[in-house]
């Protein structure tokens, strides 16, 4: 595991160009580096829970323990990972629970516009509701058929294929539904509030009016 899959070449088609695409300013990474701030948390199954809170439709919290969460319907999504430090990993197959499934089981109030995804040690990242609700946004437990390792986010990480990888916290513990935007960990520390790699939205100084709350 860990090797990028090149979605390329038919039988005998040696002159065919590879069909993968890199966003501007990115380069292909062989293998799968580990990138995060702070220590790798220890997983304690008896203490772990996944919590949806904030502006839920019914005003209450929704919690899943580890057994309940792993019993949710499992789906796979092929998606690339683009780190803002310029490496990309292409064509990984992620397995887990679509964010849409969570939105269905714990519906947000109609006034919700953004979510904050929370991870161990208070790491967080904010997303527009539309990015969170996108078809391929996934709470991943697996990559290429194998459980995630601790350093890659076991037991749960978020994959948001259309955004830079810092928008996908490893060691996720919950989601807060928000009725206004608020910056997460890296978004408060100089990174772009939206983070679209195809538009090279790397840093907060590139933000245009409406891209995010005042710094
Ligand atoms: N909890 C947490 N999740 C995180 C980060 C972090 O610092 N803390 N870094 C992000 C960044 S910048 C990247 S590029 C990816 C890297 O994932 P990987 O280590 O599995 O390659 O994790 C993201 N998720
Ligand atoms: Mo990153």
C-alpha cells in the first residue's frame, strides 16, 4: 500500500499520456509522507466517540461510539491528496463513511452555512457546508483496503478531495454545525480560508472579500 496508482495507459498504449492531473504548483509524490502538527494521539476505543453538535436540526447532540461508527454503511472513493507544501498523492482509494451520511443521520438546522471539523488535541478545520456535503467528502477509516495507520489518522480522518489536505483533519472526533464561518487551526495561521488547489488558494493573504471572516 502507499504507492500512488497511475490511472494510465491501455493495453499496448505506450504513447498515451497519463490521465492524472496535478493542480498548479504541485508535484507528484511517490509513497505517502506523514504531515501534521503535534504528536500522534493514542487511540482509546472505550473513550472514543464521534460527536455532531452545534446548530443541529433538533437542537441536540448526536454521538456514535467506535462500534456504532464502524457499523455505519461503508463506501469507497478514489481521491487525490494535495498538500499545500506542494506534494500530491494521486489515486488513493479511501474507504469509510460519506459526510453526506452523517448529514442525513444528524441533520443541520436550515441556517447552517459552515462546519468545523474537530480532531484530537483541539485541531480543527472549517469548511463551507457545500464542501462538507460534496458527494466525495468522506470520513475515512481505510486506504487502499487497509485500515489507516496511527500516523495517517487512525481511527478516522476526513478526506475532502476538492480542497488542500489540511482541510481534512486526521484523528477526527466530531463536527460542529455553524450558522456563520469561523477559522480553524491552519486557517487562523496564515492559510487560505477556502483552500481550493485548482485555484491555488494557499495563503490567507490571497483571500478576496467574501472568502472568509476577518483575520
Ligand atoms: N489532526 C491533524 N490533521 C491533519 C493535519 C494536522 O496537523 N493535524 N495536517 C493536515 C495536512 S497539512 C496534511 S498535508 C495531511 C497529511 O496527511 P498524511 O500525513 O496522511 O499524508 O493531513 C492533514 N490533517
Ligand atoms: Mo499539508
